[in-house]
């Protein structure tokens, strides 16, 4: 099997699973960063490399934080970085709600079924937002009748997710740890009530962030090899199971460093085949409709 991005062998070593804050200040370098991310010997070639790529490759999910506040200047920078992301038709169809209040964080943690949220110094909830567009349209003598179409729902969700990823990269460049939380959608009604979200808004995703606790052992989690996700010109399906088997060996090795066993194929099958795995999110269509996103 060949691919224009890389060639891969199955060799792995325990020390490849490192925390992003353990990467030397001078950078791991291209080959080492590929090795750490994929848990395999990937021929990364001799392409360009820079500090932005170094930071992206070093991303890890952090769920344990120091009791240290994230200051307003840092928060402003993170939000402004998010605003610098691409946005469809310049609609800027998202908003973000920052939460520091400990009682509110505890209630949101319960709604999302993620206890660590209650101890996070800061939670950012990214919201698909057509309420603001409605204010503008009404001022212009118009309406927002197209918001009931699926395309607008998708646009709001995509814009919010793109902005959140920009914010994650910005936060990590400032020395913060982050974790993206999709389970903020487990109970949208509670989240909407807690955050005072008006009609034509919907909580899409959340990011917990703070200064990482040095005792947090989470490392740089391996991903599928580039050969598994990159398709040149046309989608290629013949090698899917081979790629998955190779990845299962790598991801299982990583989880053993975390003191647990992990079966990625079984996890995927359960998530797409068992409605219980949606943790209540199977009701999202009804919640979206209630908020004015009929998604025709």
C-alpha cells in the first residue's frame, strides 16, 4: 500500500506517549512530532516545520487544572483569536459564553455528565447564534425565515466549531490546557436556562480550560495514520480494516500507559450502533425545533 503523504511501520516505543507540556521549548521537530502523534514510525519527509505546527501536533485533552485563574487579557485574546477564524458569508453566526462561577460550573458539569467541569477555572460555551442576525434583519425591515432551513443550522454549527478550534490553539499557545466537550449537548434545555440563551441560539460545543495540573498524566493521544484519512482524488475503501487493525495496536499501547485497556473498533461500533451511547443527544432535533432551527 502506498500514499503520497507517508509510509508507516508498526514500530512503537513507550516513551512516544508524552504530554505536550513535556515537549522541549525548542520544539520536537517534524519527525519526532509525527512519531508522538501517530505512535508509529511515519516518514514525515523533509517538509517545512514551524512553531504553529509544533503546537498543533502537541495538542492533548487536559481535564485537571491548577487553581489559577485565567485572566481577562488572556480571555480577550482567546475570543479575538476565535473571531479571526473563517466564517460563512461573514455572518459570524456564533457567540461564546464564558463561565467562571463555581456554582454554575457545577450545574453545567451535571448537565454534561462531566464532573471535571466543576473544577475548571473557565468554561467557554460556543453557541450557534442567529438571534443577533434576527436583530439586524429586523432593524433592516426584514426577517430570518431562512433560519428554519438545514443549511443555516449547519452554518451556525460549523462556524462555532471552527471558532472553537481557533480558540483552543490560541489558548494552548498561551500555556493553557484545554478539552473540547461535545456532551454540552446532552441537556440543551438546562444549558440554555443556565446561560440565558434566547431563541435562535443553540449550544454547540464547550471548551474547558486552565493551567494544566502537572499531575495530569494524559499524553498526546495517537490518531489514525494519515494514510487512513487522506484520499487522493477519490475515496478509497479497500484498506480500511487494515488501517483500523494497525491503529488499534497503537491506541491500545497508549491506553496501557494510562492504566487502562481500550478497544477502538468496539468503541466505534457501540457509538454508531447503540442509541444509549448518544447520552440523550438523540433528542437534539426536538430541541433545535424548539429554538427555531426547524432544519427543513
